[in-house]
């Protein structure tokens, strides 16, 4: 029988475990505490994962589509060819490079960009938003974008959508909470907040009774001192909603 025998395999036998997994919307699959990429066009598809001590392989309809060296640490393993075109274009970008670029607009803008990127396990997913924020300076100017960044940080609106809304509505020109305290003092500000709460309470009551809308009732009051004091601390006049960032006493 010896002439008919095949040569021995070049590698030793490795035990393999099979799992059925689903490719996430970020084109990664979690295996234990690590995430591995697969072709992005198969997002949300069921895959078969073959796991050995040293290797992770993914199969789709019995065809191998990805192979990675297995890692036992928290983190991501991503191949460029698995990324969508938009993400591949950003492959040469790094979070540090984006933050440095944003810092040319100002310190607050750099903080906003850093906060967006640090809040994502896969930073490439935040590059579009960060580049959008940086590009706002071309339309609105660097000084306004920096002021909008300070407001976004103050109200917790760390996103491109929030930044653009602040600029479009001209909220970047209104004073921040700390500025209001320095100008008016806590007692005057407390009185202003109390009056604003009363205004919105009356508006809601009249709206419930069908007498007028909350927006129309709001326009009956001409409290410029209140708007100047509280416009930056949670009164969203356009929506007619009170969302005071400072809790009541």
C-alpha cells in the first residue's frame, strides 16, 4: 500500500470550532472580545465562522470570504479591502490627524472632533462627521465655528447636525451660561429663569384649553432680558420647548 499513500500534511491538525454569526452593520463580527472585518456588501448576512487557536475564517454559502489571525485582546482587525469606498478613502487618515486639523480652527473645535472620534470603537465611522464640522468654517468662518463648538460642548450637542443647527440659527452669537453669570449675577439669572418657566407654563395651559398655540403665546411676551440671559442655557425658542440645562432649585 505504500506506493498509494499520499504524503503527510505539511501542518499539524488543528481543532476548529464552527459558529454561525451575523455580519454587523459596521462590517465586523465579534468573536469573544475582538472584532473582525468581512466584505461590507455582506452586512447583516449570516456567516459561518471557523475558529482555531490561531485563525478566524468566515464563510458565506460555503465560500471563504475572509481570514484573520486570531487575537485574544479587545480591539478591531480590519482589512482595507473589506471597507466601503468612502472608508477606504479615509484609511490614510488618523484621529490624531483630524484633531490636529480641527485645532487650526480652534481649541473647542478640536475638542468636539476628539469627542466624536473617541466615542466610536471604529474611528473611521466618525470621519464623515468630523470632516463636515471642519468644512463648516468655509461657509460660516472659523470664529463662528469655534463659538459654535463651545456652545455644543456646553449643551452636550457633540455632532455635525448639532453644530450646523447652532450656526444656521445664529446661536453661536449668544452668550454662554458662564458669561451670563458674570454679566447678571446668579440672583438676576434665577429671576429670569423663573419668569421663563412661568411663560412656558402659561403657554402650555392656554394651548391645552385651546385658546392659543404655545408658539403664539410665547410671542406675547417681550422679555428681552430673559432671552438675553437664558437664550444660551436651554431655551429653544424655535421649537417652543423649554429644556433648561440648569436644574430647578
